[in-house]
């Protein structure tokens, strides 16, 4: 990889990594600012690009686009900037697998009809470089977990499960979250639930028994995994527990942001309608979230335009809406 010459730029890069949080708008904006500053400082002081910071900035920009926490115009502008920055990072340092990974991440959520195929091809190149890397400090399993998670969402369950499984060893909680998502997509719902349960297990101290597992509504539980927990429980016919998980998520994140985040999960990106495998994953995911009661937790007034579009998509994808089913049943009885 091309290392920065500027110590100031490197410090800003590290601040960008520490600030990143996909579930807080303020943290996304802070992370973006640090990476943009790192790129600019390296350019001003030494007249060269900073490819690794460019790649990380791509990840932040695409996350801004897909999370639904920013206004539509801001999200669209972020994706457009990522679209020009991602290939520039690869061009500046084509031997760094991290840059190819960022380009693949952009392709996956670009909304282009060929986006999923381009993402798969780019990830293959990134994975080959990763496997051939001899610098253990640069072989970050986080990238394997991220690539695996995106491949799962693109319908490549086998490859996604293999990568996320490989990445899981004495891991931060979101690794198990991605592995659980791969199990979920593969139809292994009991295994998905088991991995999600391990997220809430405090690690044991050597020579002592493991502490009891944290419940989803307790402080300290890894709350970003709660929507997946809810979808998994809904698929296992544990509807009350599924709804409780979503309510705990709303309580932890706060109603306004939880509503936006759930809406972003429920709305289909453009490639869903042109890529069969990605569509299959999305339909299953949304069906289970709806069954868990996600629609009842949305702020319909604040998200009126998005909610109308969501209802249109649910009808188009033939995903049942519980309230609509009850209304249809009442109308039938009246007849």
C-alpha cells in the first residue's frame, strides 16, 4: 500500500476510523470530515494522493447514501462523489486490496443494473490480493467480514458465508452480526439466532465461568444487530420476541433515527428489481421485518413520501402487510 508521508494526514486518517459509526449521522459526518482533511493535507504537504484515505472515504460516502439518515440530495451527492473517488483510489494504488474493496462496495450500492456483477468481480480481485498479502499488519479480517456481508445481500450466500465465517475469531460484535446475516440468508435461522445470542454474551475471564448473556433490551447489548435479531425470530415464528427486539432497537437509537434506519432497510435499492439473487434476499429480509412489526415503528408523517413508495414496493414484490390482511379479512366478512 502507498503509505502517507505526512504524519498529520495519518493522524487525521486514524481519527476518521475512530469516529466512524454507521448508525449516527453526526459520527458519519465527523468521519467524512477527517478523511477529507487527511487527503487534502497529504496533497498540500507532499503533492501526492492518499489512496487508503480515499478508499475509507468511499466507504463512508456510500454508507451515508444507504443508511437514510441524511436528506435525499445529500445522500445522492455522497454516492456521486464516491463514484468518482473509488476508481481514483484504485488508480492511485492498484496493488492495495483495500482500494478494490472500496470500489466493490460502491458498485454494490450504486444502483446501476450491472452494479452487483461489478461488485462481485471487484471483490474477487480484492480477495486474491488479500490472500497473497505477506504483511500481516495490513491483512485486516474486517474487510473479509464486510465483503462477505455485501455478497450475502447480493445473493451470493455461499461465498458470503465462507468469508464471514473465516473472519470470525475472537471478534468484535459486528463480525458475528455479519455471520448471523449470512446464516440467515442461507436459511440457517437457528444458527443465525445462535450467533446473535453470542453477541450478547460477555466474554469469560480465564478461570471463571462465562457471565450470563445480555438480553436485547439491556444496556451494553450490541443494538445495531437488533433488526436482524427481530427478522430471525420472526422467521422462527417467535413474533412477540421479534417485536420486542425492534422496540428495544427504537428505544436505544431513538425514534427519529430508528425510523429512518428501518425505512432504509425496508426500501429496495434500484438493482433489486434487475438482479434475481439480490431480489430474493431483499424480499425475505423485508417480509420478516414486516412480520416483526417494523411498519408500526415508522414515523409515517415524517417519512410520508418514502412510506408511500414502500407500500408500492411491498405490493410490487408481493410482500404481505399485516394491517392490509386484517382489513381484507374484515371486508370479506362484511360481504
